[in-house]
C-alpha cells in the first residue's frame, strides 16, 4: 500500500516560517505512517531540526531526503546537510550540476575513511533542468507521466489528485 501525504510548511505568502514548523510537519508525516519524507526546501541549520531528523531516522526508520539547495553555490543547506538526511542535487540536460543547484564539496578521501563510514554532502543527483515532471502546467493541468514501482504503475495525475493535504 502506497500513500502520499502533502504537508505544507510555508505560510500563505510562500515565505519560510520557523524551524519548529518543519519539525511539526516532519512529525506529522511520521504520525501518518511515512516511510520517506521528501523536502524541497532549505535554509540555515538548526540543532532542533537536526536532532528531530536524526530521531526519525534512528527510531522510526524514516528515510529523510532534501534538496541540496537552489542558490547555485557550494554552501551546505539545511535540512539536506544533516547526517540523517540524504542530500539531492539537480543536474542539467548535459548531466552536469544544474546552474541553480547547490553542490557542497564532499569530504571523500579513500585514504581517510570516516569512522562511521559516512561521506558527507551530495549523495544523489537527479534531473532538474528540462525533465518531465508532475508539476501542474500554467493552465492548471497535470501532465500524465507514468512511474512503476513494485509492479504497480503510478501516473502523475493520480499522485496530484489522490494526495491528501495535512495542514499544520
């Protein structure tokens, strides 16, 4: 059984509110039975957020995923920068870093493996420029694209239509 929940963390003007808003939203996802929390947002680090995401990962087995950031620099952005969150950057049509994507440097050094075996910063990258999406077009229509998982087909319009919204 696959369920999708959308939890809003931005105010009506699309402005960022507080770290506590993100903490509350992530906890609502966990309470709703989430296995994965995917976030396309970013900002400054918060010890409260970091502890909460670590708790969700360690004690609830929730995979936390967040965008690397959209400032086009190499500065780490929270929550993606937290160890318990998978950082995802965007690539362009030439399979290089998208101009807007943040690409913090990694500490990868095969001669000096970290004690916990964890390399930091960008862990995955995916299409960000000229990529098909389920985002509504300017006329409000959602293009129908198909994704398959576990032998089940999911369509972009189905995801958009069936996702219940959980408001803070």
